[in-house]
C-alpha cells in the first residue's frame, strides 16, 4: 500500500556530504535514504530515540532533475573540538525538488509511516514537534512539503543496484556505527514515474 499521492519536498539550499570527504566539502547529488527518513520522522514529531518505530517501511525516491551546484567559502569545524575551525570550500545544491513514495513493507507500527505522513499534512495542529523542518543538516530548511502535486512526466530515480556508483545508508546507528546499514544505488536517466517505481523500492533499515 502506498500513500495516495507521492510526497513533494522542496529545499532551496542543501548539501549531503559523502563519508569519504575530507577538507573539501563536496556533496552527493541527492539525499541519502536515511536523511529522508529522518526528515519524515521529524515532520510527524518522532524523537530520535524512537526512530526505530517505522523501521521496515518501504520507500522510493526521485528528483525532478539533478539540482544545480553552487560553491561557497565558509568556516568549517574540524573534528570534535568546537574551536577547531578554518575556512574552506563547500558545495551546495540549489533548488532540490524531491519526490517520496511510501508503502507499509515491514512497518509494524499502527498507524504505519505511510499513513501518518498524509495525516500530519492534513492536520498539522495535531503534531507536537519543535524547530524547523530540515533535510540533512538543521540549516537546510525545507521550503514546502505537499501531497497531491502534479508529478512531472519524467523523473530521475534513485535505484537500488548492487553495482551502483553510490553507497548510501538506509539506516544510521549513532551509537554503534557498525550496525548502520549501507546499500548501493544508482541514478536513473529521466524516465516516466510508472517505469521508475517498478524498480525503485527499498526498505528502511535493510
């Protein structure tokens, strides 16, 4: 079972740093599945310590087009020392339009995530949460999140592929890194949503 319509997420400025990045702060062209899951949990008011509540839900991701890039020169923190900062370049993505589909999968919660998102958007006054809604770091604020928008005729899908170029987490364990779940993905050529969705589904948490 999927949501009645895909979820559209618009983010004016964002970045998704690869784990292998060092001094130069580059970015993946799309968010990791774990980042999207975290954003959806924040939307419905689920705290980090309860994030396993909807583990097992299935998700499919696409973008309207690969976003443009901008480069900024800013102070960046190095390591755990808050005082250890120095200026360096960082890549930013501009005008990301993300499309998210959900279905129950092995989500055992009642109601499942695929039902809670539409309910939260229909009645936001019922949700208790704090702070702005972000995708990735807290400074990358979501401009709008909607259900029912017209889907473009062509989308670029994030497709699970054991030989894919990108390695993304579908689950992040902040206490024990070895328990995080990484999977391989590739980006498709632009294609109709009906075709892309046939092979785009993956499970949160593996």
